[in-house]
C-alpha cells in the first residue's frame, strides 16, 4: 500500500462520514419522505446531463420517465406548501 492510497482512502472515509451526518441532519430537519423525494429527484438532472455530455440517444421511454419524475417532484412540493404555511 502506498501513501497516496492510504491518504485517498482516509479522505474518502472522512468525506463519507460527513455526508452521512448531513443526510441524517436533513431527515431530522424535514422528514424521511422529503429526503427520499429529494434523493430520487436528484437523478433527473444527472440523467439529462448524461444525455447531453455523452451524446446518448434519448428514447421516448426515457423522456417519459424523466418527465414523470419531475412532475412528481413538483406535485409533492405543491402538496407540502400548505403544510409549511401553517407552521
């Protein structure tokens, strides 16, 4: 094992610890459902960016699924608005 390997693995462990800590803080601040929705919605820009960057062929099925995910996120956010205004 080289020093670079040990350093990179140690750094990955530290970053992973703080990422998990941030995830738990997000769940505590909002709700598990909100965290799950945010986790699934972050895949939408990654998918679109993948199509753009790698010039992948976008199928009609892929477009439908990305659109459904985006609409679902907006519906969830809209449903949460009255709840947030009451608090």
